[in-house]
């Protein structure tokens, strides 16, 4: 969980600020721009960390026993292809991105 959550938080907050700064270059802040920044940053973060999330879920299920992060990811890819590394992406985006958009709409003004 730490391997996924700590970088995830850093990536998400950094991307949100970066995207928000880009959208407000002319100092015209808005709630909509904050929402777009939060939504976009969450989509990118989920996409980057999805393979680690899939691996974590598999380990927690007790049906798989991977010894290391790299070995687990490479074994999943080798045996099942690249699609397995993205399994669950759509429901995760549908759950997380709207929340991030709303959160940052009211958090960053």
C-alpha cells in the first residue's frame, strides 16, 4: 500500500498544481479550472499506478504469491499480457476522477 499511496499522493498533488498553474497562466482563477485540474491529475495518476494497484489486489486475495514488486508485474505481463496491468481502470476512473474534480473545485479558489 505504501508503494502505491505515497507516490500516488505526490503525483496527484503535483500534477493538480501543475495543471492548475497552466490553466491559470493569466491569473484568471475559477472553480471550473480547479475541477479540470483535479479531474485530469487523478486520471493520469490512476493510469500510472494501476499496475501496482492490480498487483496489490492480487496479493491481498491470497490466490497469488509474488515475491517482489518487479517480479509480480513482469510475471503478470508475461503470463497474461499488458491488459491485465490495466484491469479495473474504468471503474477506478469513474469513482475517483469526479471526486477529485469536486474536491479541488472547492479547495483551490
